[in-house]
């Protein structure tokens, strides 16, 4: 009986988590199409191009000039659960269209080429209303 009660208690605690995914919007404020790749990592581990899956540029999310891409971030249904975000950051790597035309994805991975990296904690994402913007003016 104790085992059943413990199992029900664990099940209840898991289902009571806020399991709504986070909607994140990525804006491109430049005059050039940009590709982006998003990952949630620990702050001391920089997300590098080598971590991008072995696909090609066609599989990368592309945002047109002055456009936006909205996506729902969900990992195991616990994305807004504080325990998931504790100590983690959202990292976004950006690649300009000119970079994607100049280099193959394999070259980018081998030479760790990217045009911009943005790293945001959950608190920073909340302050920014879950928006990330690619801009060229501060490069």
C-alpha cells in the first residue's frame, strides 16, 4: 500500500508541473536573411557550430530581412518548470545569408564560424518578453 501511495504522490507531483511550452520569437532586424540554430545549455558550455546536426543549410531556420520566427520551445513537457531552467540558458547562433553562401555547413562546423551568438537566461528572456533580436549594428 505504501508503494502505491508513493507512486501516486510522484505521479501527482509530475503532472502538477506547469507543462506549458514557452513561445519564443526571434526577430531579424537586418537587411539580410539570417539562419539560426537554437539550443538550451548550461552557461559554462558554449554552444558551438560543431553541435549542429549533420544536415545542410536547407534544414536551418531562415528568417527574411525584417522578419520573425516564432517557435514553441518544449523539452519533455517541463519547459516553464523552474527546475528545468535553473542554471540553464538559451543560446542562439546566427548565420547571415552571405555566410551560408560562402561556406558549407561542414566548413562552418570545422572552423566554428558564425555571425552572432546570443545567450539569455530565463530571467533575461522574461524581461525581453521571450523575444530575441538579431541586429547588425553591434557587431
